[in-house]
């Protein structure tokens, strides 16, 4: 497509848990984005992943994720993104096998706030587990969350800047064991480029 940007990434990885080998994985991610006006762009993505669990073979999984999104600029040049994705995780383990539908809304302010670049992300998702050892009806989790990040671009050291992140999430499940909520504060260093 004229003016479109395509990307593909292949990742081979290995995970440890408490110092012990946990899994090997192979992931292929592809995406295509296409501007339709100077202020509006659409995108699509597809990811395929194979996870081989070394701690418990039954928890191995084949995962595919399909996503669609749009990005627009407001009159003040703030960036707003909207994304919808569906993920299918196929596994012999009922604790792993599920489908997920997720909606993301992101806003990045163009003008700094007190010297920091501000970004806000909101998300909502639903996970459907057809089988569960705790319920004959399976398991359904519904979650919402938010993340606020402040990137201090004026505190620049060799092209790297500090970023402070505040996050919170809540999950409600038809099986109360899986109800959860979390609050977090994070600090990281990010490249300015």
C-alpha cells in the first residue's frame, strides 16, 4: 500500500523463575500502519507465539493475537490512540487455555506539564476460560486499569531521561479466588530518541 509502513519482528526467548528454567518461546509479530490524512492513521497487527514450558509441559501454549487500531491528533496536537485486540491461547492446561478481548485508549499530551511529558493509558479486557477446576461454568475475568507516565525530558543525560509511572488495575471474576486489585509506582530510564 502506498505510504504504508510494515514491520516484522522475530523473537526467540528463554524465561527463568526463581533461578530455574521456566520456558522457551518463539514469537513472530507483524504490523501494518497506513496514514489516511495528516492527522489520522489506521493500523493492524498479527502475532504468533509458541511457548514450551520446561517446568510443566501441560502448560505449554500456542498463542495468536490480532489487533486493530487508530491514531489521531487533536487540534492541540495531542495524540490519541484507540486499539482493539483479540488473543487466543490454546493449551492443554485449563488454567492457561483462554480467549481475551481487550480495548485500549491512550492519550499523550504534546505540551509538557511542569516540565514532564504526560501520557495516560486506560484499558478494559475480558478473559474467558471455558474450563475451570473451581466451576462447571468455566471462568470469566473482567478487568480494568489505568497507567499514568511522566517523562522528564529536560533531565537528559546522554540521551536518556527518567520516567515515573503510576498504575492501577482491578479484576473481577465469577470465581472469587481470581479477584484482584493492584496499585504500583515505577521508575525507569528511557531513551529520548
